[in-house]
């Protein structure tokens, strides 16, 4: 089943013209970089029951897929083929902010430095306040 975060790795269109007084056979084969978790063949013509689909090699949990399609009698083959792979990257965690206070004391001026950082190093906020004594 295709889940929300999965990758759609192929969206192919296959067409083979009709043969008078016979059935048409078409073959689709492709190698992918990740194991297949989802594939779907959708008829684009909407005439009759659509082509018959048979997996010859590969399939789910393999990195390759070979299909044989057979049209109904005297009809062309026109299909969309969708192939999906599982997204194995872990979900992102929320950024946590940390606050630290450093006190610097000089002879006549008391300064306080407050630094707020997040997990992203580009988001650093520094506040400096001075008090005369």
C-alpha cells in the first residue's frame, strides 16, 4: 500500500497499437534503486475490462519489475504504471531551544550576556544588558 511519505519512483506511460483480429502483448521492465513496495497499472482507455497484467519477474520487495500485458481481443494497450518505494528516513524531530546566562563583572560596569540557541547554528540570539554600579 502506498503510504503518505513514500517515494513515487516511476510514473510511466505504455502504449501499443491494436492488431486486427487478435490480442496485443506488451512488456514493461525496469530496475530501481530501492525495493518496490507499491505498483499499480491503470487503464487509460476505459474500453471494456482493460488489459490483463502478469508479473513475470521481480515485484514487491525486489529492485526490479517485469510485467506482461495482454489486451482484450482487437483493442490497443494504453496504461499508466506507477511504482513506489518505502521512505526509510526517520521522521524529523522538533528543534529544541536552550538558554544560558553568563555574568561578566568588570570594575565599574556589570554586564549580563544571555544567549539563546537552537539546534540550527544560524539561529543564535544574544542579548547584552549593562548596569552601572
